[in-house]
C-alpha cells in the first residue's frame, strides 16, 4: 500500500468517526493569514484614531469605528490562537 493510499484510508476513517484533521500546510497558511489580518486591522485602527483626532466633531462616528476595529482585531487574534491550539493538538 502506498503512502497516499494509507493517508486516504486514515483520513476517510477519521471523517467517518467525526474527526477531521486538516493538513499542517493549510493550518499554517490560515494562521499566517489571520495574523496578517490582525496587523492590517491594527494599522487601520491607528489611521482611524488619527482621523478622529484630526476631524474631531466632523466625524461623530470615528470613535465607534476605532472601537469596532479594536474588537475585530481582538476576535481575529483569538481565532488565530485557537487554530494554533488545534494544530498543536493534531501533532
């Protein structure tokens, strides 16, 4: 039996049991993408904060946008760490 056949049989058995393991490469790429999104959102947050300071009363929703971006960044970071935990459990 080749390695590919064995891997396919194992993955099929795991699927049938309700356990699905994702390939390490996929998980690593997902983690990288999530962290990159956090970095971008943090940059957007800094820009929104600066814009709010500069425009002040002309931008009444600025502070809400900043808080929303901060919350989004935090949530995505939590997802990234959860995915990392899944990856570590699979190994």
